[in-house]
C-alpha cells in the first residue's frame, strides 16, 4: 500500500521508491514510464553526441577546466 504522500507524488508524475519482497523498485505513472522508455530505447547511440558535446566545450570551456584536468587518466 502507498501512503497518501506517495500516491500524490505518483499522480503528480514523480517517481516513488518502493521495495517489493526485498527488491528495490520505482513506481511512476505510465505516461512517464513510456516517455523514459522512449529515451532509453530509441536506438540512438549516445556516443554520437560526444563530438557535439566536445565542440560545445571547446567554444565555451569551463573556467574550472585546469582543476578537472589534474584528475585525467594517463594512458
């Protein structure tokens, strides 16, 4: 059973964490699930977005870049 707060959260489109017989689960409205499923299983290879992200980064680099680079893995 859901608490009134959990029911309201799901109605509002929020995810609610639950546990069913020791298995962690998330409950969402069907329309929210369908939208998420479409994003996850749309056949797009997200690796294709890396080049675009790097081009955007090159145009407007993060001022904290030197801080990140010190953690860069060396081959």
